[in-house]
C-alpha cells in the first residue's frame, strides 16, 4: 500500500520546499510590532507621501517610545526579526549559517517571541507599570493566538524543517 501524501504539489515552491503560509507570514509580521513602532513608523513619518498616513499614529508612537521601560519590549521582537530575515532569504543561494540556523529554529524563536511578549506584559501589569485596558487585552489575546498556532500547527513544524539546499550561483 502506498504511503499517504501529506501535502499536495501546490504546497511546494520552485525550490521544492514547503511554501510559507499566509498565516505564518502574518504571525511573523505581527510579532515584529515593536520593531515597527520603534523604528519604521518614525522613519515613515519623514517620507513625503507617507507622512500623512503615519501622522495619525505618531502621538501614540511617541507616547510609547518616551517611556524607557517600553524598550524592553524590543527583546520580544528580536527573534522574530531573525526569522523574518531568514524567511526572505529562504533560497538556494543563501549560504549564511546564521540564516539557515534561524530558519531551522524558526518555530522555537517565534514561540519565544510570543511568550516573552506575554510574559513582559503580565510582568508590567503585576508591577503596576501598566494598567489593564482594551489594548492590553487585545495584545495578550493576539499573542496567545500566535503562540497556540505556532505550537499546534503541523504545517508550521514541517515548513521550518525545510530550507533549500545551497547551490552556488543558482
């Protein structure tokens, strides 16, 4: 009897590895939220054409960045930055051992990112640095959903086991 096929041919990219699902890309993008707040939005506010769109968010960004205690939240985004870089360089020409390692460890890194964000938020609540509000509840919920998705999805487990073999100049 033939072994059942786990994924269809459409689930693989041109490098014969599983495609990165939309959900996984969305989770990685969400876990970069503090990176966006601290670095990208202030830069985008200076770009002509984009500045009008970002202007509405800048008072909230400035309020967040003004508190040095919030810089700790960048720690939870760092593993997601590494995985996202590996995600964009998941091609045969990539010879960087760091990016290849980051991809094979992508699931634990993203789990750590979500869990550390939850832990930091709960710690800030317990220490009285922050107060529970609708935004905090939403962030805790989203981080929890990201954590459980990464923890339970067999597709995520399988996609992080595959990185294209190195081919010089392909």
